[in-house]
C-alpha cells in the first residue's frame, strides 16, 4: 500500500484494537493519516479506547469501531465493508497454561479463518497478521532464530499457546495461497513498553509482578524483548511496503534475562527496589519446583536455552529499527506505576 496523501488514505481495519498491541497499532496508523476501524467484542469499550489514544496525542476523528467476535460470524461483513486492508492483531493470549488447550488452539485458528475469509468476501486482499516468535523458536532451528524457522506444533517445548500461534499462522499462509491474499506476518518477541490506558493485559504481567514483589525468586529464563511501539510501527511498514507481501518478519530485540530486568528496575526505580527479587534459582531447583508452580511449568524446558532472534530481514526490507530493550522495560514499569497497577 503506497504512501498517498493523508486525505486519500483508505480505511484500515484493526482487529483486537482494545488490546495492548492493538491500541499501539491503531495509534501508528492514525498518526500516519489512516482512517482506522477497530473490532471490539464489547462496544462499550470504544469510548475509553478513543480517549486513551487521544490522550496519547492521536487525532481520533477518523477512528471508528464495530462489534465482532473471533468465535462468531456476526459483525465481520459489516465491519470490513469498504476497508482496504486488515491488520489482524486479535488472538487469545492466556496468562497461564489453559485448562482447555484445544479450545485455545481452535479459537486462534478459527478466528484467523473467519477474519481472512470475511476479508476476501469483502473484496480485501491485503492482510497483515500478528503471529509470534512462538511460531518460530520451538522446532528444529537454532539461535539466532529467523523467519525460516518454524515451531513444531507437537514438539517437547511447545506449549498450548505456542501451538495456537503456529497453527494459526500456518492456516493463514494456506488461506493466502488458496484465496490469493496478499499476506504478511509480523512475529514479535516478548512485547513490553507503555500502556495506552486500560488494563495491562498479559504482556506486562511479568513487570507488574516483579514490581509488586510477587516473585520470591527468579528462574534463569531469558527472552528477546521488543518495544510495543516498534512492533506497531512494523505492522504499518509491512502494510505500506509492497516488498513485504508474502513475507514473515521477526520483530525482536536483544535478549534479557529476568535477572537483567529485575536489576534494571532496582537501579532505575529505587523506591520500588525493595520489592523486586534478587535471588536467582539454579536450574535444577527451578525444574524441581516446576510441577508445583504454573509459571515455572511454562518455562521449565527453556531454562538455559539460547533465545536469540534475528530481525535483520525487517531491518533490510522494511527499514525497521528497534529501541533498546531497557527502554521498553522502563516504559512498561513507569506506565504501570502511573496507572496504579504496580
């Protein structure tokens, strides 16, 4: 999609506009002059989302909403009518391993199917889908992981969430081929950064728990960190660059361990330092405790694993750059504190 004059830009639909990333994606588009139409399961949330985007400096006159749910057909045809592109950001992101993993996978896959087929029926072929490094990092590949890597849905490290993201993205590529859709996927690492109003959601829970003293000790877990503002920008760049069609793009920054993050919080927020844990668990002890702790169960297989991810492709094809991960961590912490969430 070319960069036309702002008044000539077409409507872009953002699914999941009420979420942490969805709000930032909407802001990036609005600030670039696009009319944005966002999907909401609960239409009553529209006023709060518009107010949050307005408070963050975005012009919201061209922001509208429609009601639709990933699990139902109702609302999608009307919501997509007249739009030129869909940024499909919405997907279930549980805070812990769900009791019904099959339901999580079904919602992600069928929601993707529903949105892409509704877009095709509405005459829209340009789709940008939010996937995840969950769909790249847990197969036969080795670090630094790239867009060529795919997670094995039945692999030993694959959680229900990783499986849901992998199968949903696989389905999207299959639908794109069968229905001639111009698809791009964005595969972010662990997304941190500032909230735009609302609840912190799953993405910021790690920072929230560290600041609140809810972790007595830290496992030796490390992950690539990326700022939500940069992930949102990648969605917009992917939409605008013709070279992005048919491509996957990893949105990732340098790796940080939980101990790195905790140390940064203690240094930068000394009034909160007393609650932020210092004790680091040896891997053998974390694995021993994992059966009794839901959070440890999710990461037990990744302790000591090389989590590096390469974003060279996005840097080369999209001209994308990420902020330092430390900036994302501190922006997340400061917005949580300002909102009274930590």
